[in-house]
C-alpha cells in the first residue's frame, strides 16, 4: 500500500519534465493524480503512466484563467469527492535582459508563474478547509534566491512564490493545511538537453555533489512535503540543488 493511497493529487504543468516525474512518483505511491496543463502532451503522459498501473487523468487547464480553474476544480470534486494535494508546478520562461524584455514577456511569466499559483491555490483551498486537511507544494527555484542573468521576470516570480508560501502557511495552518515550496537547482530536462555540452559540464562543476539533478530527485522532495509525515513542516522552502545554495 502506497503512502498516498486514497488521496487525490493535482499536478499543474504535469505534462513534461519535472512535472511528469512528479506525476509518476505520486502514482507509484498510490495517489489518484490529475494533470492540469495547457500542453496536450499531458494526455500522452497520463496514458503512459496509466499503462504502467497509475491512476491518472489529464484535463487541459489554463491556470491563468480563473473560470477554467473553477470548472477544473468542480470536475475533480465531482469525480473524486476531495482534493488532498496541490502541486503548483506549472511555469514558463521568457528569458531576455530587462532592457530588451517586452511588456508581454514580463506579463506572460508573471501571469503563469505567480498569478497562476494564486488562482489554483485559491480555487482548491476551500475544499481542503472543509476536509480539515491539505498539502500545497509549489515550485520556486534557486534563481528566486540567487537571481539569474536574463531572468528578471522568472526570478521575480520564483522569489514571489517564497513570500507567498510563507504568508499562506500562517493563514491556513489552523485548517490542517500545510504550505511549502521546492526550489530546484540545475535539473536534467528537455530544455537542458538542448544546451551545449560545455555549458552543462561547466554548470555541473559548480555543484558540490558533482551531478545534475533529475526529475526523480525533485519528485522525492515533493513526495516528502506532501506526505502526512511532514505535517509539522509548513512555510518551508526546500532547496534541492546539490549544495549550490
């Protein structure tokens, strides 16, 4: 019997990369997982994990659209009756130095990475409050603490998630809801696979454990913070970066 048997977990941005790894890990631990993503790849991901024995479904959902989110939550409640875990993983990048960054590129990243977490969390919390239990874990980043060249928009959102997490933890703890975040470092994804080998090698050389992180590394961090065993941990930012920060 898995740690999350009987629990329902929503994973935003679960179609690919770290999100897909999170979905697999939660399914392997017995959770019923719902992917919310605008990427139709989510359907293939759900089919793949289902074929491996996981209980998982995909709903095309735009977390920047509050009406769409309301329908997604209603759908989840109608199907399962409860939502126990919300993994706020969805995020985008529009990298450019500030003076070259367009207002659209700024707004897009803010709307998905930060406002999207506000939207999804606010839509789910009433059902967690009613149940007297919930786990909310959001994706920050090492760059929310260190910053990164060409990422003023992205870094601002990831720093904002840190503040959001710490503040919300104070508001909802009395309802049995914990709120935490994971701040990944350099992780192997489809995006890093396109980077020049010398850049990847130089980046790994800066990591004390001397390897790149994997989606499974991140999934394990989410599993812990979403578990019943972590019930006395809230408002915490778990830095998973191999010792860089």
